[in-house]
């Protein structure tokens, strides 16, 4: 018998298949307001991942920038838009080819850390989760990125 461990939401967003232990990093991206209703679950059993985290946010649909940022932390996450208790849209996150203004370059000598400018990172799917800073041309893993 299937047991429901988290209450359903009427309208909002569900982020599922977050790797176990990364839910708080995803919450840092979402920056929930004090009035937001947020349900967070950690270390749920998963056939595909063994353990996973999950977030439900009542009354809020994510922006594309938020989804792109989540892809850096949880590359296999699934985002579901819920309307009237039904899944209206479900998609897998993907790291975009170009990421602008979402993360800070970890290279302290990069010009973007000294001048007021938008960071730009390029992603090549064949490189996995590695990103290249367009300015200093250094390559970093997604785990090294500092989200704005």
C-alpha cells in the first residue's frame, strides 16, 4: 500500500528527485518569503536514487532562472506545476547552454569579481556539469558555483 508522507498542494510547484542532502541549497536559490508555505522533505526512499529530497511550494510557480539554477545543484530534478491539485506541467531540469547573472565566478581574479558586470558561463553538454566563465575562461564544476 502506498503511503502519502507529504500533504498535496492545491496550486504551486513540486521539485522532486533532488539528490539527498541538497534540499537546503535548492531552498537558498528559491529564497522563500516568510509568508510562503513550503514543505521540505529529506531522505525519502527512491528506487532510482536510493534517497532523495523534495520541496513543495504552495501558490508559487518558478521562474526559468530559478529552474536553471536548480539544474546546477540537482541535474536530474523534476519540476511539476500543480493547479487545482492536478499536475498541469511536468518537466526535467536542464542546464542551459548559456547562464547569465545566476552565479558568481569562483575565480577571485576574474574581472567579474572586480567590476560591476553580469557573469556569463557557457555549458557544453558533453562536459557534464562543467561551466566555463566567458571572461576568465576557467572551467568549474556546478558544485563550485556560488549562486547570486
